[in-house]
C-alpha cells in the first residue's frame, strides 16, 4: 500500500515554515560560515521551486538574484538609494538589483 498524500495546501504551509527557518539559520550562521549560509538559501529556493511556493518579499530581498548568495548588508552587500530606487549591489558577483520605492 502506498502512503496517503498530503494535500497541496498543507504542503505549501510546511514549505513556507521550512523556508523561513532556513532563512533564520542563514542569518545566524553567516558570520561563522558564509558557505553554509549560502547553502541554506539554495535549499530554501529548492523547496520553493519544488512546491511552487513564493518566497515572501522580505525574504526574497535577502539573497542575490544572480548568484543566489545570502546578502548581509555591509559585509557582502552595498545598499544605496538613487532616483526613486533602492539599489542593492552584491559584492560577490558584482551585479546589482534595482527595487522601486513606492510613494
């Protein structure tokens, strides 16, 4: 007999919890081991893609869209405002993201 499937809504709730836990662990371990923090972000992204769950906006801005590294302001990230946008520069891959500021 096969085991019963978990409903999709329950899977998405579990995925959201795990993603938030992984982001908390990444922020806690970044100072000791940046590679482990980057691994936590990769796992969180994998869970989100597998369950087709969106990563919340506040968590989505904590990793680079190009190299998928965890971003720690002042250490591997530069944050500036210019012309109605927040510009987040990743110092690992030298790319940047522009986020519009809402009025």
